[in-house]
C-alpha cells in the first residue's frame, strides 16, 4: 500500500483482493502504533484483549466496551498516521444488529479501515479460552448485515468462534451465512492448516480470509502456505504487547535489584526522534521568530470612519 492517497479502507480492500497477505501489527496506543508504522507495517491491528490489558488491567473476558475501544482507536489512529489502515476488534458489535450498526459508524469515524465482528454471546471470552458460547447463526448474520449497511468504506470482517465450539460443519455453515450477509472477509478463529482454510474459502465463495497469529494459541501453518489457501490478512495482535510487557517487567526488576538505570533500553534521542520532537521544536522556533503585525500598523491602514 504505497503512498498516502485515497482512503485507507479502499486501499486495504484492494490490497487483500490481490497480492501477498497483508501483515497487521498489533498495537494498543499511539506509541505502539507509531512504532509499527515506523517499522514499515502496511496495516495495524487493535485488539480488544490488548486494550483490556493496557487500559483496564483485566483479561479478555468482555470487560471492554465500545467506548473503551473507540477511545483506543482514536489514539492508535493518531499514532499510526493517516496512511496506515487500522483493523479494529469490535467483539460482538456490543449488542444486537442496531448496536452493531452504530459500532460500525463510530469505528469508521474514529479512523478504522476495517473491523471484525464475532458470533459469541455477551459477555464474550478470549477466542482461545474454553467456555465460549455462540449466538444463533441468524442473529450473528444480522449483525454482519447491519454493520455492512451502516458503513461508508469500512471493511466488515465476519469472525466465527464455532470451530472449537461446534465443529467444522457448523463453522462452514456460519461462514456461508456471513458471506451472504455482506461480509468483506472471513475470520475463523482457531483455523491453522491450509486444508481448513481451503474449505473456508469454498464456503465463503472466495472471499479473502484472515488468520490469527496469536501467542495465546497454537501457531498456524507458515503464511506462504496459507496464502495459497486464500489467506490475505494476517493479524499479530499481541506479539509486541507481550514483548513490551516482558521488557518492562525486566526493567522494573533490574531497577529494584541494582537501584540504577537498566541497560538495553532505547536511547532517549531515538525515542524523542520517533515522536517527532526535533521537527516540533524547529516549528516552535519559527513561530516565535515570525514577526507579528503590530496593532498600530493595523489601525493605521484602516480607512477613517
């Protein structure tokens, strides 16, 4: 997705319809989004589990709501910049079809290029946990249709958690229903092998497929293999979060153990450069040096009343 012309949703749509899979880096705030964009990722992903952990200090058990996610989405959008599409976790749409439609509108207004809706009941559970429950397929399809009907350019990705709950046959039936309801792509949570994705692609009538590379579950087959089976978007939702949490934990422990600065941290100059400090300070100096029109010269130039 070269250049910054056009709408991110349009470019993401075009990109997942052809070419190699898009890798979306998991991020949860403005800093992580800026780091991902600086690293060169074509897209970023905002995970509900990551927001629950970083904003609330709680696990992914349905504690985050639409407001939490929209607030985080605005921050991620600010950090990623206007050229990087954001794929955002919308959980169940936070209610029935009416709520799913409003969620789509709010997410798009906050900067999302795509969202994914799942077919769990509320409160939902992390997709890799036991004890998940599904809503009836018609209800889940109605959420997808409502979101698709409410969006302007936003991509609606239909996610199903049926694979570990109800088996392959039910999963494929749900995939077909969500494709017919207007989904732009299909996300089968827990799918790992090429044969699974090939069956999903057939049920989805060839829609682009999404794969989840999450440390919470077993790793899928290599991405080049899955690409041949129809995968066009690969999410890495918590890789950087877990790496950062480990680094922060080690830094805190090091400070306590040695009462000194920890080693191996990002140099401060690199950190401030990432944030654009030099350019902002230069702009600040320009504004201060710019001459201001005096009140007297302004009044002298006016015609007498």
